[in-house]
C-alpha cells in the first residue's frame, strides 16, 4: 500500500474530506467526485430565505413549529417529544450522559462515534455482535438501518429489547438512514412509552448536511433534559426555516425515495459488472467487500473518485451515489477499465 494512504487515514476517517483526498491524490482529475459520505447527492431545493433569519436570533415560536412538523414527519407521539438539534452528531455525548457512568454496549460493527461518545460520558464501552448482548447494559446503542452494512432490525425485536430493559438505563436507536429504510421500521412512535431515544438526521436524506440539523425523539422528561444540555438558540434560524419547508414536503420525499432506489440499482449493476461483491447498504450507499480494497481505494482515488475506507475492516469499501450523469460516466469508465485487473485489484 502507498505509505501516503496510511498517513492520511485519520483525515479521511469519516469521509467527505476532499481537501485530504486532493492531498492524497494530487494528480487526480478534477472535479473530485465524492462518493464517501452516504449523503443524498440530490439536495432539497432551498427556499428563498428572509434576511432576518441571519440577523436575528431564532424565535422560540419558530422552533416550536419545526418540532411540530418534525413530529408529524417522523411519527413521534407529540411535539414535546421532539428536540431539534444542530445535527445528530452533537447529540451523541449528551445522550450518553443521560445515564450515569456504567456499562455501554454498542451493536457493531457500526459508526465509530457511538463508542467514542459513550466513553467521553464515562461509560465502559463494549462493541457486541448480537442484539441479545445489549440487554444487561446501562446504555445500549443500535443503528437502524445500520451504517455501513445497512442491516435493518425488526421493530418487534427492538421493542422486545426495550421491554426487557424496562425502566433501567437507556436504549438509543440511531435512525440516521431511516428515511430510506423499510416502511414501519421506525421506533419514533414508541418513544413516549419506553426509555428510548431515537435520533433522526435531516441532512443525509435531504442532502443538506452542511445545514447541521437533526432531531432527538424521546419521552418529554428526557427531551427536556436534552434541551437543557443544548442551551438556547442551538439551531440556527436558516436551518429552522428550511427544515419547516422540507419536512412538510411529503411529495418530494416520496419521489426522492423512488429515485434513490433506482439509482442504487444502477450502482449495483455497475459494481456487479466489475466483479465487485456487494455485501450490504441502503439506497444511499452500497458496502462492498474485496481482498483488494486498499488497491481499489487508491485506484479510484487516482481517477478522482473518493470512496470510504474502513481501517478496522480492511476488505470493506462504502460507495455512495454519483450526483449527475458526468459523475456516473466517470465511475462507469473507471470500473470498466478495472475489469482486466480483476485478478489483482
């Protein structure tokens, strides 16, 4: 492996870092195509925004409207079960701190920030491979659908886990990719009856990750504690305004889900043609497995295409959807040229 790839790994740990990618592959053609994030490449059209949104602090009434709209969009029991936040990443440590330091279990392999946030909150963290191993923990964390393999856990299975735990500890369900998950799989509607916190990402499905908007769904007393931990004006006025419009646009969401499903099938066909094994994913990304993952990462990088590596799983790569036909053509061309090398790459 090229030593520079190893040296740059921390900068590319979560994907999306095109500055690091260009340093790693300085001779790659431009524009660089970022397929490393799992974010919808077809973003929601941002509505016109009043200048007041940038010059005034957000009004509490606007935040309340957003919470009410989010409750309807996500199926939460009520507005007071919804906490708007500046993205879900910032919530991981405060949510872990809702439980006194103890034993935290994260169902893996999954997003590495869950374990890091739990450790920062003082928990002794273990990654487990079976959902039954979550039962005896003080803090249990599940991503559903899971990142990066797209595993979906049955709603009844998760509710049984919540029931078995009763009032002890906290079950956290990260539903960052549930907008493209199976209908009826979300636990958003159950948060008022269990010690559950459901996390919902806005930026991934709506393709507006830079807006930094997310939501925690929980019973009102837990929601109140999270609001207090975030402090006033946690969500910006522009994020509130855009979130209100986008979350209420059910027609756009339905059409976009269909589009993403079609494009994911298109990606499947391209990967299959290149002889690359698909082992999971959602309609926003595919997880592939190959013994030559490191070489494939470098090959695509030199072609100006960034995909997601997993240092802890050397045979995995995660590949997102191209934004436009030009990007699709460059990916197709790179994969087609790879075929003669299939025995070594």
